[in-house]
C-alpha cells in the first residue's frame, strides 16, 4: 500500500513542483515584507499562509495518489455536493457583504466556490470523455455549458463575478480539446464579445464587420448566417439596457477600468495606486520591505488581489519577468502533459485546470497593471488566501495524478 | 472507464501553447510599459503619495491682566477622528467612545456625517477631549478600529473671573471669513476670534502656522517626520496685555451677581479699562465645547440674553446723566448765567400737557447747580426752551452721543442722538414740536446711548475733555476729540457733580466711602423705559493724590440710580483707593 503510494508519487511529473515552490517562495517573501510593519490582523497573513501550507501540501499529495477510477466514479456525486456547498452560504449571514464564505466555527472561513472550480472541470471531463461526444454537432456543445452554468449562476449571485468567470472559462478550451468545431466555439463566444465591444462604437463596428467576414466565409446555410450575424448585432445594441440591471459595484469596477481617474477613491483608486507601486518599482525594485506604496498601505488588498504590485514595487520588473516565466513554463508543461496523457479524461482535466490557472494569472496580473477591470481574483501560489491555496495545491495534485504516465 | 483514448492533434497542442505564450507576452509588455517606460512618472507619483505637507498649529497668545496674571491660557485637548476605511464596526466604536468619554452617540454620528470627506481621510468625531477622557478611551483601544486622535490646544480661563464679554470666544472659521481672509493663511476648521478681545486682537494672538513634512500612509496617518530644509516652524501668537485688573473684576462680578446691567471702571486720563462687566454673562468656556448641549440651549433661550454685550451693544436712554450736556450748552453760549433760577412746583405745564418733576413736592426756587445736584427736571424743561435742537445735537456729539466710542472691542453700537433732520424724518416736518425737547433735555425720548459711550463721556468731564477713548490694550491710539468748553465751565459742571456726592440733598451720596483725601464726583440717572422699572444709572469719578478712576454703573430696571447704582460705586472706590491701592498704582 505505502509502496504503491510512493510509486505513484515517484512516477508523477514532479518537475512542475519546482515552478510551484519557486512561485510560493516569491509569494511568501512578499507576504513577509507586508507583515513587517503591519499590526494586528493583517500581519498574520504571512503566518496564516504558512499555516495553510501544511494542509495544502497534504491535500496535494492526497489528490496525487487518489485513484483515477475513484475520481471518475464519484465525480457526479461530488458535483451535486459542491452545488449544495456553494448554496450553503446563502443560509448563513453575509460576510464582507457577500455570501462567499461559510463560517463553520473554525478560526478560518471556508469558501466552497474554490472547490467547485475543479469539480466542474472534472465533471466536464467525465461528461466529455464518457459520451464520446459528436462535438462536431453544434447542439451537442451546449450540454457541457449547462454543467458549468448552474454553479456559475449560483456563484454570480453570491455575488462573485471573478470566480463565476473562472468557472465558465474551462468550457471552451475543453470543448476545443475534444475536437469541437472552432467555428461553433466562435459562435458561442461571439455574443459575449458582442456585449463587451458594445462599450465603444468603433470597436463594436469593427467586431461586427469581423463577424460578418467569418460568417460569410464559413460554409453553412444562408439562413444560419443571417441569424448568427443579426443576433450578435442585436445583443450589442440591447446591452446598454442590460447594463442598467448590473449591481453598482460591478458597474463601478468595469467603468473604472475604462477610465481609472474617474473615481480616484473607488475601484479606480486601487488601480492608480497599484500602477504607481508597480511603476515606481522600476527594473530592480526598491528592495524587500522598502516599498513605500506597500509599506505605507497605499496599496489596497495588497496581500491578495494586488500582491503583484508588491512584487513589482519591492522586487522590480526583473522578478515580475521571472514570475511570468515560471507561470508560462508551468502552464506549457501542463499542456504538454495533457497532450501526452494516456486517456481523454485525464487530458481534459489537465487542460481544464490549466485554463483555470491561466485565467487567474491573466486576470490578476492585467488587473494589477490596469489592463482590465478590477476583479477580485487572486494569483495562484502567491496571493494570500486559505481556501484558494488549498484548492490550488489540490489542482496541482490532480495535474500530478492525471499527468502521470503509467508504466 | 477511461476508455476514450486521448486524441489530441499536434495542431491543438501548438495552438494551446501559443495562446499561453500570447497571454504571457501581453503581460510582459504591459509590465514593461508600466515599470520601465513610465517609471519616472510613477516614481514622482509615489513620492507625492508618500510625503505630505502638514501644518503645525501655532499656540495662540495668552491674554493677561495689568499685573501680568494670566486670564486666558492654552491647554492641550484632543480631537477624535474616525477613518471609514479602517472602521470595522461603527456602532461598537461609538458605544465604546460613549462609555468612556460620555459623548452622546447621536453627536458622534452627526459629527462624523458632517465631517466625512472620503473613506480614507479622517473625519472628526469629537473635539475637546480631556486627557482623562482620552486615557479611558485608550484602555479600550483594542476594541476600537479606525479611531485616531490629534492634540489640539484649547483655551482655558482663569477661574477667578468670567469677563466673558470682554474676553470673547473662539469659533471655527466659516466659509465667508475663509474667503475674505485669504491672505491670513486660515484653513477650514481653524479657530478664530469671534467676539471680544479674541476677535479684536486676532492678528496679534493668532501667530503663524508652521509646515512640516511627514511620511504618510494611505490613511493620512503620519508615520515618521522627514527633516526638510524648507519646513517652517510655527510662530506662536503674541500675548495680549490688557489693562484689566483681575481682582477688581472679580469683586465687581461678585457684587453684581444676579443683577442685569453694566459696570465699567476705567482711568479717565488714559481711557484704560480696569474692569468691564456686562451682566448676565456666560461661562467663558462655553464655546470650548466642554459645556454640554443643555447648558448651551439654556443660554441661547435665556430671556435675559446673556450673550448680548450690554456695554457695547445695549442701548439705553441716558436719563439725567445727559443733563451735563444741556448745562454746558447753556453756559458755552451764555444763554443763562449760573444764577438764573426756576421755580419748581413739581409740575410743568407745556401747552396742554403736564410734565412732572421726579420730586412731586417740587424743589422750590432752584439754580443751575442745585438743579443738577437734585436733578430737578423742571429746571431743564424751562432751560431747554432757550436751546436749538441742532446746537444741542452738536454739543452732545462732542461728548460722544450717537458716535462710536472707539473702544477696542468689535461690533459696538452707535446709539442715537436726535437732530432736526432726524425728528423730521421720524415724525414728519410738522409732527413734532419743541415739546419733544423737554424729554431730550432730561435724557429721555429719542436719545439712546451705550454704557461705553457714557464711560467716555464721564472721562471727558473728569479730564476737562483731554483723554483717550476707552481701551483694553495699550496701543497707539488717538485722543478723543476735545469738546470746546471753557475751563470755568468745566469747573462749574465738576463742582456740581462734586455736590451730587457730598451735598445735603445730593443724589449720589451713597457712593462716597468717605476715605481721607478722596474726592468723588458723580451724577445719577433714572431712565424711564417702556420695559418696566426705570434703568438705574450712575456715572462717577474719584480722585486721590492725582490717582483717578471713573465708574459707570447701569442696572437694567434697577429703579432709582441714586438708591441702587451708587452703593456699587462706593464698594469699588473703597476697594481701589483703600486696600489694593499700592498694588494697582504701579501700573
């Protein structure tokens, strides 16, 4: 038994752990730097993270050695359980204005949507591999969407826009991975882009022309082409009406991305301070513990959402590049594991998890650098956050498990 | 299970890697842009974030009495601020502050709402916390969040006296003043003198704020001081040395307790004010915030108007103390001689109306001196027939009637001295007759004056017209305009006023403490008014060994001046020329 487990661990593609622990180290350095001058609750971020590291590694090993068969067999059950879990906070009381966490009496709050992320991926993987989908058929693409959409909808109501986005994200790459027609995927993504581009008349016009060209050259019935085209135009036009139904904080976040100077103390304030921290760091940074923006608390939520600003300010562009290299090489290694995986189920799980990580990395970094609206998404292995650390390490465990080539 | 084979094409593999690379390269480019290309811009911005210029309050100058005793001092108080972004539980904070300092939760809430600017800037919750309040609050520090405090110097007052009307109070500068005073380096929230000496000598007392540079965090909290070459130290305000005598003031406040009116004691030769009381007054620390809301409401709603400075802003008919002006007019124009006399029967018929003397039995045949000594009204009714109103008006003006007294206190009233134009405007050209002069001759009717005007008037008589306006702080000031009166006529008036005090039938007898060498002069007044009992006036001056003081006493609705106002003057003379003379004479 023990021997068997050891064998499993030994045969895992443990090379990716090098990246993971390098990233973890960068994160801990930054959390320590933040904790130097901070009093009380916030100073515990570093120690809490260390405290969570033990259970996180144990959970990683656990998900590394767990039988693939067992996972495959029980994932639908787990999917049901996680639907219940993410609904539970609604029966508790609001914490920080949302229903994201469950307070079950321990000193730490538990965020069930973190578990739901990878549960959705594995559920999708089973669904897509079991049914040997005729994914060339457009309609058959919609069922996987439903699987992701149910928990997404619940999480969206917590409300947690960032996590909802991450939950939906793996569906498209996974469909692509099982051979869905790229045009079909385009059709699915197109409406969202139509809505996003509706911000700006010129961008929207360009996008509509682009849709027109693609639809024109793709071989399908004329009737289909007309419907697809005008549906997108319609969506883009109706969007301003839907916009008014959004919650104010969501509107604020989106708006402040377009022009952060509009509201220097709302969401835009965070972006300005974050860019100031990053920019003033320069190439080599100001040195650990020397960042004035960080140490003087100009940076908001620096230990989680804006930790990249701390890295940028104190350790500089050099370490940012190194960090991005670590992330990129980790993800590329994962794609390669997915490519070489022995079966479709494993391959899909790896590509789904890869997508989740990529989503986190891109959204967090580009938010910090002021590219996209402020979304509360942490950076894997680096940001402080118990539930997220646990789920990140579990997902690494699954990569190790499903990326293992059985001898 | 796991039956479907992995069937990924090389194309899918490379496209996936390409996507990952594109996203990461996009990030690399963006970080390059922010961190390398815009490095200078953001470095500057970071410095702006970091260093903040803070003004250092300058301690306000003290107010002292003529012997150097401090009347108004500074002491440290604390201002409590809340920072929205750091406050975890507002109500809990409020409860703790309420429990430890006793400040109403509703007041905290109101202040916080009024002073809130944004979630990162401290909003003032309460001010004027004492050290003991603060230390009780500090004990609960672990239960508070986002509550900070700053030291702030506040006024504290000598407990011996109130003198609130003369000292005045400080108030937060309002928008109107802020913009009209742009050169004086005030900021919103600064205190400024609002009344009294505090206002009059604001520029002396205020000093100049300093500037220091601090490293601040995002919540505006100063973390460490940065030594900058161009930091400016505050210049403390200069002290104001007043001519007030704190002991005399204290005596008068005790004597006058419960009465409504004014007492002004000054030195006729220099105009220096030794004591200045407008009663009722208020505790001078009313405006420092140490007084509860209830006390404040009580004072605002008090029908006796304790906030009104009756000495500068109360206007009263002068009554008989005006009579000296009439006599001087008679003498200066040689209208009558001192021997000219009138038969007083107690009644005086003027056309179809009857005017009475205050003494119903009449004074009999009475000359000028006796008319003043016994304050016979009939004499003045008769005499004023020979006087033109406009001449009397000019004469009264020379003695300060209807004129600003130029006391160094803000917002004084001018009172009123009628002339023909005024009467024409008020009653129409044919609406008044010479009969109106009868009232004016005895200081009633249209004449209104303030007690400080009457103090100047007294000082003019005491010094043959050679004196300064009333003043609290000895600065370079111009003398009062000297009335055109011949020396012999001054002496006639002064003799008569001396007789008021020492004469058998003098109305001011009660004001003489009968100290050896002390000569006292005076004139009583009983000013009829529509608000009940007449106001009791007494103006007087006394001299001993070339040392002279003058006293003006006004008791609102106090009845007869001779009966009620004169004993107060006696106590002042007794105190000044007897017990403390050596100490006071020094100045």
